[in-house]
C-alpha cells in the first residue's frame, strides 16, 4: 500500500473512532468492563490492565483487516 493511502486510511479510522466515542458512547462502553480486565485500586494509586478488552479489539481489527485487504 502506498504511504499516502495508508495515512488516509489511518486518519479515517481515527476519525470514525472519535465520532463513535463522542456521539455514540454506548458503542464503546463495554471496553474495560469485561471479565478478565484487571483493576487494582488503592487509596493513592490506580492500575488498569484491559487484557480481555484488548484481545477483543485485536480480533475485531484482524477480521476487518482480512475482509478489506485480502487479495
């Protein structure tokens, strides 16, 4: 893929995610609330590790990339 087309695709993806977060927050409200996501909270600190959520996102990106960029 040419660098210009790749940058346009990445920009369109960032725009779509930004619009979804801003105007349709229920589409991404599941992120970080799945079983397997780790939250550790103390009085002075907070650690959040979204393991399961990132696996789901990775699977979605893999499926979409295979659908759109398959030759």
